[in-house]
C-alpha cells in the first residue's frame, strides 16, 4: 500500500505518493505561504487529497524544519513558520479522516530516506549531516531513528566545536553550523580572497559578481579545481571531520552520509572530512573506520522519508 509524504520547505511545499520500496509515483509542488500557517495547513490537505485520489492510502507524513515532539504530533517550534506548540497532527486528522497522520523533522525524514533507500541502505547505524545554509542532522542507531526523550535529538548543527566562537542563530556561540555550513564556506572563501595569493581568482570572481561571493560562484571554482576555493572547502571539511570524530566517539556509526548543496562537491569535500576525522578520532588504529558517502536521494529525500516514517507509524499503531 502507498503512503504520502509532504515536505514543507522555506519556499515550496512538496508532496509525493510513495511506494513501500521508496519509489515516487506522483509528485506535486506548491509555493510556501510562510507567513500564513493556516494556509500551509490548507495546502497540505489539498496535496494529500490530490495525491491520494483513487489510491488506497495507508498513511501520510509531514516533514517540516523545527522541533517536533516525540509522539510525532506537535510542532514545538518552527523557525520559518509561525508555529509554536502547534497541534498539527490533530488539525490535519480532523480534515483527513481515515488517514494516519504523522509529523516529523525534515532532517529526520531525509536521513531516514537515505538509511532505508539511499546511501545508508544495508547498515544499522548511520549519521547524516545535511550541509546547506546551516547544518542539519539525522541519527539512526540499531535500525531506529534517534528522537530523544522530547523528540529533539539529532540537532548536529548545534554541536559546539569552538568555545566562545562565532555567534549562532540558536543563541549560542561556536556551533558546527558556523564552521561547517554553506554560509561558513562563503566566509572562508572571502577570507582567502582578501589574503591574495591563491585567493586572487576568488577575488576576481567576487568583483565580477558585484562585490559578493555566493554558492554558485564558489561551487563553479571548486569544480574547476581552483586552489583558493579548494582551500576554503578543505577548511570546511576539517571542521566537519572534527565534529564527526566527536559524534563517532558517542554513536559509533558505520557510515556518515552528507547531503545538501555543498555535498555535491563529492570527494573534494569527503577527502578532507575523512582526514580530519581520523586525525581527531580517539584510539585511532584500534577501531574500524566508518564510510563517508554523499546522499543519493537529493531533493526527494524529504517526501520519501516522511512517507516511509508515516507507513511505519501506521503499522505500529494499527
């Protein structure tokens, strides 16, 4: 039987009809009315009805950025939507009778999709880091998604790596999000451009781009093996490797999966991550080394993971 996955992003709401094997049969998208939470609920209901038309739907899962309670029911806090202790599952269940509804964090949904159908397939313990504007995370241990006692586990981006380091949007300082994200990569690239030397192509690209560096410009230079852009990526990878060593000491995953736009650099990112991980790993040489892989499902991970988690929830509650 099929399930529906909904992924609420900052700019679009994606919905998909997904098979038990993780294949997408139908896919629809709508713009996200971020300033109108009620309109988002309307869009989710509309997508579930449209995607489920003529199908036997066992469940529907909704993924959104924010803190979700352990019961997969309430959105404690969503940074990009005005949801505060929002009983989202109850609101949707009233309007979608007969369909088992679950709510999940978007990084958890994407990570679960990679574990079940992507780069983490065949393992029991996987940690995923999504490297975008910030750093998202998902943890699977012994075949189960780690949610924590209150549902907010897996916030890897707010693992502190530098005491009194750069201020983070979470209110703390020194989080890995400030050193291992796309935003951090732009900062490193700018610093290298200002230093001259190998940073001269970065400086010229910045000038040609109206005085600013953005992800597209830096990604193009990385793809061309520009020394300055690669040095910025290596610095990013070094910080991520340090964070992974700390995660590895606690969780001991078999594989680290990297998603998000920055991960498209492939081995140019993974090689320095792996080197830094080994340099900071406790008792190196007496411990099997995990794999470091790029995510496979890319933009579809959120809807596929949300659908599969909803199907599993419906099976356990039914």
